[in-house]
């Protein structure tokens, strides 16, 4: 009899673990969501984090093989310019549609060496993409998320990608930037 009771209790325990419906008391708030629902971030928290990023430059370093065993080193530094020249109008401010948001442009310093010798020393700003951007991004966007995409041996160029976006929105454009050894820069909309 004890074995039957023990079997019954363990079966009930296992079944309760597989149970998916949960009863909630009337005071319990439903915080569940389906995987199809979009999660809305706390825009005030995002704004605070964005403003804190002004004082937190981001650096990266990468090594690549060049022509004939050449050792290429790519060093980047992404940072705020503290220029207060980007004035995002109220219609793009999700948390306060009555005020403009004054922010700063950002830049990316790129240093590329070949076997220890400097090949390229360049500062990338929004101006490098300006002619390829729509007017609203020319006026209100900043550069975000610079990434080294690799060295193209056949074209002898260094490839980067950037997001040119209006801060604290999902409005922007992904862009490619290519730098030749002679310093010539070309940009295009990312495909």
C-alpha cells in the first residue's frame, strides 16, 4: 500500500511540473507576454544610458593579414564630440513630444598600421556619409556602432560599417565605409 501511495504522490508531482496553466489571484498583475508581442523599453532609462555614453569612449583593436604576409593592425576609438550641435525635434522624442533633445555628434578615430608603420590615420564623422543620407538624418542623426568588417585584399581597402541614426529612436540607416591605403574614403548604403 505504501508503494502505491508513494507512486501516486510522485506521479502527481511530475504532472504538476508539466502543467502550463497557472491560476492567478485577482490581485496578481499579468506580466506575461507572448513571443509575438514587442517589448517596449523604458525610454527614460535608455536616455540616461545614452547620456552616460558621452563619457565612455569605446575602443577596439583587430589584426588582419595583408598582402604577402603583411601584418595589419586596425585600432579604433569611438567617442563623443561634445559639440551640442544635434537638436532632435520633439516629434522624434518618444518620452516628451513637447521638447527638443540637444545632443552631440560622435566620431571614430581609425589608425591602421602595416608591419608597425602607420598607413592610415583618419577621423570618421557623420560628414563622411552626408551626401548619401536623407535630409532628416543629415540634420538629426549621429554615427553609432562602428565596426571593422575586414580587409579586402583584392581592392586593397579596409571595410567598416556604421549606423547613422537619430538618437533614442529606431530611425536610421546602415552604411558601409571603405578606406583605401591612400586615405580615399567611399561610402554606400549597406545592402
